[in-house]
C-alpha cells in the first residue's frame, strides 16, 4: 500500500472528500515549486498532482498551456521535477505526489530509468494523459514493479466496455473528466457527473476523483457530494500567472483559493 492508498483509506475512515490540487512544476520559475507544494498541503491538500511541462499538451486549456510555456522557458525537465520532489520529501513524508503529463518526456528518458528515479525521489503515482491502458503493456508493469500507481482518465464519452478495461488496470484513483473539453472550461453539470460515476462505482473500488471545471468552493462542494475526490488545476494556475511579477503574492493566493475549497468540502 503506497501513500495514495493510505491517504484514501484514511479519508474514507474520516468520511472526507479528497482535495487534489494541480500545479505545473517550474511555473513561474523552478525555485518556487516546492514552497507552493508545501502551501497547498497547509491549505488542505490531500494529494498533489505535479504537472510535467510539455510543449504540445492536448488536454490542457490556455491557462495550463501558458504555465508549461513559462516553465519550459526555464528549461524545466523531468530531472528537475525529481529534484523538487526530493526537496519536498525532506519535510513532508506523507502527502502523496502524482506526476501528471505526457508520454514523450518519459519515453526520451526511458521507462525503467523514469520509474526508478521517480520512486527514488518519493513520487507515488503517474498519470500519463496520452498513454491509454490498451498501450500500457510495457510501461504499466515497470511502474508497478517500482510501487508507482498507474492512474488513468475516464471521460464522459468513454464506452462502458472501455471503462471496464480502464478500471481493471487503474491504480490509486480514477480521474473522471467532468466535461467534454479542456482544462479550465467553465461548464460543469454535477448531475451529469453523478450519472456517469454511478456505473463506474459498480466496476471498481478505486476512489473516483473528478477534475475539469472546479473553480471555487461552491463547485468543489457540489462535486464533493458525488465524488471521492475533487481535482483543481486551472483555478490555481491562473493565480500563479497573476503573480508572475510578484512571486511573493502567490503563496497567499494559492492558500486562499484552496482553503476556500477545503472549507466548503468539509462543511
């Protein structure tokens, strides 16, 4: 049982909904990422998704695309992310960290080298947006051998047969994409999300976590009533973007946004 499983087991005992923030590593500059991670934990994060900057993201809206561009301007790559997580682990041994990104940087490093370095750094799971379970026959076992959870996406358009395959291969939690679109989209129909989660619950005992469209405490609380976890990205990354010229303002802004969501979920 890795940190992700332990955290969700504890949350289930406490009857609490997981709050999972996403930030892009190295945005707006590499030296800020670890302090942002600690701030998110202080504000109530249960799991942290750390985005791997990539030049051609396919699932991310303009807010996260620009965050990747800012990080890439500093030359941030996987080796830097590993160093960031190692530094984070110097004082936080419990909060699960999931790397979220695309396959190309991992393939360039090599599956085995990536998995070994990720585990050594203290990473707990990997969500590779463009690696479907049907094509994970090589990568998946390598991650599993290193104790890393393979986390997969499920979309509103996913067929029931394919959802069964995803649920069977997934670990840690299932990431349910709440809408047809990219990150940062404004429309969110919680009743529709609930209808899609119901058959997934019959397929798996994995926690079902919902992302895309979570913008504030009200939307987090609404989704939290039907999901095991709420994932928020663009609402945080936009606050980072607003503080590019004043980095000292970013930590309080992140705590404000996430703290509101934590309070709303707990209420």
